C-alpha cells in the first residue's frame, strides 16, 4: 500500500502561480533568525501509515537505513545553541560517521537573480550541486538540512554530497508539466564524524562566508582559531603542571592576562573569544576542547528537545503517486489525525524578484515560484525551508 501526503489549497492558492514555468536553460547558506518571519505547519487530517514502495525506492532510504523507528524522532528543529543564530537542527538518535543524517532533499536553482535577496544567505555553490552551467549566475536553494543547518567552525559534524539529476519521471515530449519541477534531487547530508543523540548539526559554510560578513557578524572564530586556542590551552596546561604549584593564584592569573595581551592583535583577535578569562578554567578547555567549551549547550538532552523542539523527519521526498506530478511527500512513520506532520521557517521574497527578463523584452518567472506559497493580491511569496 502506498500512502502519499496531500494538502488542500483554496482557489486563490492556485492563481498565485497560474502557469507552469519551464527552463531549459558556496557561497554556503545561513539560518540568520532575522529572516525567519513565521513558521509553516502541516497538520494531518487523517491517519497516515508509512508504507511506501515505488520504482525509485532504492534512491530513498527507508527508516531502517536511517536508524529510525516509528517511535523515535531522528531530527528536531529547535533554538540553536549558537546565541543569536535563530533555529538549528538536532539529531534525536546516535549517528555514525558516514551515515545519512536525514532523508535526501531537493534543490531549486535561482537563475541570474538581478537583485540581492534573502536567498543569497541560504544558497550553496552551484558547482557543488552540479548546476553551474544552468545560467550565468546560479544560486541553488536546497531545502531541509541544506538551509537549516548552522555552522560552527570548531564543531563541524556534517557534510554535503552531490545531488542527482533527472526529470522525476516526466518526459518533455509527452508531459506538459516537464520543466515545471526541479530536476535536482537526492541532496544528501552525511555525518562527518560520530554524532551523539542530542547534538546540534553543524556544516561548513567555508571561511569566506564569514570573512565577507564581518561588518554584520563581527569576527566569528574559524576552524583554525579553535585549533590555535587548543594549542594555547595545552601550553598553559604544561606551564601549570610544571610551575603552578610553585606560584600563587594571582601570579597564574597574571600569566593568563599576559597571554591574552599577546593575542590581542588583529590576526589573533578571534582566538580571544574562545580562551577562558581565568587560569582556573584552562582545565575545562583541555577536557572538552576549545570548541565545545565555547558552546557547551551544543548537545541537548532528548527531554529538552521533546519539550522545546519539533520533530521534522515525519516526511521524505519520493516520486508522487499522482501521474506526471513529479515528486511528492511521503510519511516516514504512523501519524495520527490532528498531529503536526512538520514545521518549517519561511523565507519571504518579493514577487518582482522572481521575474526573469530576457533581451527580447519577454518575461518569465523563476522555477522557485512553483514552490512558494502566496496570495494573488500580495506582492510577497513565502518559501518554506
């Protein structure tokens, strides 16, 4: 038995995108909370059982491959442990290095965008997706983990893999909807190290992403800064082991102050944000590493996640059971009537930014329009993450 997830729309919802838009022809992303205006909830209107089988099922991991069962939530959306970073993703089960963290997602390419939009804060490198030749400028938006995972230079535990490319069972010569869906799918995120349950997921945006935003974000510590801080902590530990018993507490604090003054240079100022203020706290850095010391709440209890988070692995993408409809959403476990299937922050776009103008004066719209919610009388479109 196959169970596809369906949702209903009013007539106005369909007039938002009255035509199908076909296109022949890292800047890694962030989750800055300033762009998270509202949350989008999908509620179950009937009981759904997670039975799924189709010709392409080998491309879509089942619950067993994900290490999940019907009772355990494998992925939570909750407040990030990084102050001011908005929401983050946490694993609800232990994940081994190399394993998939969640179900694969789709990627939608924004082509030759003339105006800077919120999309530039969430897009990945087109070469990583394999879509760099779609246009002169390509900004891929990859939903799910591709847009919601934060970055912490010292705690990277996830990495992306290339997407797959196909028409979702639609053929250009026989299906009118061909070109109206994204051909880039099966976007996977794997664990780059063993991840204990309750850990927030962190993926690398690349150093340039932070260095190009110092005016907005300040000097955010990078991976090399945490490595440097660990070396400094090791040196202080060696000093303490050799001479600490011969000196007073005040003398040790003066040593710590001297080290901080030496590092108070432009080239090493980010390291100062990581090191402890007092000599006594050096032991904590040695025990946990400077990265974990700087973000002690990056591992939450499952009780905290159940109370403060939302389970977001109730759905996975697969070929729709509706003929020529491309891909659809499938339940991964039994979902009772009235339960929340999933939640997602929304990105807001001005409708005019999705208009594509060609040299001959003709216009079209970005493919992403087909993946947005909106009202025909509103100038704004909303895209869930």
